[in-house]
């Protein structure tokens, strides 16, 4: 419902569901405006449910707030949650966009968010860094709510970060929102620490702000940098590893097709094999993935290899297992696909080209890092293709789950490969990275 933002897209969904062509000329004249209202309402409901207050308010400039009592009430409630309880939504409808920000400083309190202290920034490639946060605020929430007789529902999870960029085109508030999946564990979150791996884009609205706001060095305790992070939000249910709960499905094997920062899904999934030490909670044994072998195919730029030391350890955990009856560990196999850097991508344009320590450069030494690891291989100058996907699927036991996470171009290509392999689409989970 977030991407269904035009009348034509809505029509295509109807045609796909019914298998029939919709004759637009036969529709009532008010159909387009009615569908537009429904799309706007669904978008607003989604952004509100995921604490994205600025995006939830983005319809202020187009919705008929002045003449619609319910709309006015909805927007007033969202403003209150965003930390502006005394602001009238109509005050944000001034002709000048800039005028709307004259009196809008960052609020002291934002519902479902707490400010975290940025402790350090560890550059891990010329393009990416790990941002390490810490807080003592108990209002930060938990990935696995419990207590009061409530059973733990195991999940993978993400958080929303606020970028205090000021005036922006995404909504009337002085920040923008982006979702990130921490690479640190749920137990770390419970203890008040959080590590997030982020690729910096020079033209990215939030990441360029973050790069300038948090230079790569240990941060000062005297004047600490505060970054607003939301309470944890569910990404996937476990053990189904699906966006929606499906109690009738439990994968016998798992294939991860990941690209770029999509690799952040890996540590969270494997954490469910060791819930006591990684999640900090006890989960049903049936939800621990301890009988489910995991294969990884990771595609990344040759100058932006991420989590390679961790991947090595996961591979070793598998090869060093002594008693599989106690449960599987690590990765059964890993295939690392290194794509060439495009011509014209000068090294000097990389955001961390001056900071990245050449001695830590795992890119030139990836063969050495994975040397003598029997269940890992590196394919250079190689993109994912149908043959690689087909070979990986042949090794899976049914019913299997395939998780795809990467840029839209990667996800779209993978979908075509899976369709050609006649993979049941209900066995595939698509995530955007």
C-alpha cells in the first residue's frame, strides 16, 4: 500500500487479482478520487503504525484537511505523537514551505523514540561504517516484549532513525526517517547498546547528513552526539521467516540471497539458534532454527565487502560442529560474488576513501580471509545469475524459505530467476535494503 501511489498501479493490482482487464472508461467518475483517498489513508495508517510521523504527515499539503473533521483529528494526533501537541495542523499549510519550519525545533519528546548517544564510528570500507550507539533510557523498548503472562514471539527486527536535516520534501517535520537493521544482538539492545551498519551515499538525504554529523572517530563524552532511534519494529516472524505470521509453515532449509547492506539480515537470523545468549530470552525450541541449514549467497561491490570476518566465523562454526543432534550452527555454505567497480566510480568520490585503513582492507585479502574454509568460495567479477540460483535451490530440502534482500534492481532480477526455477512464491520473502 505504500508503493501503490497512483491510480494506474491500483488498477494493475485489481487486474492481477481478477485476471481480467479493467475498462477504465466504464468506471464511475468518482472512482479515481475515491481510490486516491483510500491509498492516502492506508499510507497514513502504515506510517503511523511504524512510527514514521513525518511521512504520516506528508498528505497535509494535498488532503482536504480544512473541510474534513476526521482528517483534521488524525493529523492533530500524529503531530502530538511527533512531539508537537499544541500545534494546529492548519498552521502547517502556509504558502511558504520555509515558513513552516521557522518555529519547528526538534521536540523534547517523540513518541516511541528515545535519543541514543553515538559512541563511535568504525569505518569498515570506503563506503560503509558501523555506527555504535548507547543509551540508559528504559523507554527504548525491546525486540521481544514479554511479562504479564505474555509469551515471547521471536522475530527479526529493525529500527527507524531520524535524520535532523531540517526542511525536507518528505513531510512538514524537521527530520526524515529511514529504517535500519542492527547487526548487534537483541540482547545487546536489552543492555543499552546498538550497532548499525550503514552504507553512506554522498547524495543520500539521511546518510550524507549522518556522515557530516558523525565523523569517523571516537565521539566526545563532553559534547555527545544524540541520534533518535525508534523502539524495535518487527521485520520477520520466526521460525517462518515471513513478513506475516504463518503458523503452518516451518522451513526445512534456508537460502539467503543478499546484496550490499542486505547482509545485515544474516546475524539476526542466526541469532535464533542461540536465543539465551543472543536474544536474552527463552524461545520455543521449535522457533530456534536449530534443524534448519542455512546457505548464503552474498553479492557486493569489490570495494565494499561487508561482515567478512563474521561470515568466516559462521562458516567455521558449521565445519567445527561435533554433535549435530544438539543443533546446527553457522553457515552450511557461503558464496561471495564480487562485482567490479563501474568505470567512472573514482576512488576519491567514496565517502570514506581518506579514512579507510589500508591495513584493514579485507577487499584485497578476501581470498586470504576465506582461505582453507571448505564451505566458502569467492567468485570475482561475477554477478548473480540464474544458474547460480538454480544450483543453490537444488541443495535445499523442502519446504524451504528463500530470503532476498538488496536494492530494487537486485531483488527484481532475483525474482525473475526464482520464477524461471518455478519456486513457490509463498516460500520467498522479499526485503528491501
